[in-house]
C-alpha cells in the first residue's frame, strides 16, 4: 500500500530524441530555467556522457566528483550528489564521459532498466521538494535512454525543423510504445516541440505542417526559433533566459514552460 503521508513526487520528464543536434540539451537547460523563473524547483539529470547540460549550467569538470554514473550504479547519499547551480531553484546531477561505460556495466545488472527509476524515487528525494525533474537523454536509443523512459512520467521530444525530421521521430515513437508495453505502462508523450524554426524558410513551414497533420495536439503551440542568442548562451555557461532575457529564444522557452505547466495542472 502506498504511503499517503508522503508528498506527491515531482513530475519527471525525459527529453529525448535519438538524433543529435536537434536542440535537446538546449531545451532541457532553458525549459528548466523558465520553470524556475515562475517559482518551480527543478532538478536536471544529465544522462548524456557528453555532459553538455552540466557545462551549460556552469558546472566545471573538476566539480563533478559525483555524477549520474554514481546515481545509477552506486548507493550514495543524494544530498552529496545533487548540486545547486548559480540559478535559484535549479539543481543538477552532472555527467562526465564516465557515463559512456555505464551501458556495458548495466548489462549484467538484473534491474538494469529500473536503476534511474528507483534512484529518483528514494524517500530522501522528498527533502528537496522538486516540482520537476528533467532528464537530458543521450542522442541514441540505448540503455540509458530506456532508463530515462522507465523513470519518467512523460517524454518531451525536440524536433528540428529539417528534412527527414519526422522519419527519425517514428523510430522514437516505436521505442516509447515498447517501453509502455514492457516497463512503464503510464508513460505518455508530453509533446513534440519544433526547434530551430525559421518562419522565412519554406522547409520549416513544411515540417510544421507535416508534424501537426500527423501528430495533432501532441505538437506544442510554441515553436523555438532559430536564434543567435540561444546559440551563444551555452558558451557563457548560462541559459538564454539569463544571457538575454528579452531575446526571441527566451520568450519562446517561457511560453513552452507555460504549456508544460498547463499540461500537468
């Protein structure tokens, strides 16, 4: 029987697309920042061995002693593992390249697909009172991504406005369906967000039209524009909302955060 005295846990969203370069990490960082701007407490779980979400939130390599590798494979106090960032209300479990070997080590573990699920549901997590946990997945459909999908309540899919975008999406949808059948029957699609959208570009408009006709309401109303400020912000180790809060990219991520909040009201 569930413990009714325990607080309702945070909403866990995996941000996934097996294609690289679609704005997955950028969306994780900026959605997290936009949620904290409206008073939400957010944890980013960097599950990509490249560690770009960690870098983009200002976590230096020498400050990543405990990472998502330990979160998955070792029994370590969450209070030692979860780091504050320079942005109020925004925390992170960072990643390093060590995570790239986790796939191999997970294979021999009987609970290999449920390790992240269990790690994020420890009773100790209640002390942090997070409203959202955003998992930045690697750009592949590997065991790390499966862990994220089994841990998550929903999957948010960034979709670059480019040729063949929908083709890759069908493969991801099949993976989500498989996870529903085998490990997480409650998993749903949070939504598909079009990224790097250029209204002046016929191809962007065509991808939008195709996505909306195929996926309907699953496509967020908000589209993330191709915006130089969004591209520049990571090199200053900050979300675009802090780098240039009035830019089109920052405005779009605030609108996306509102849609996510409404989805989960």
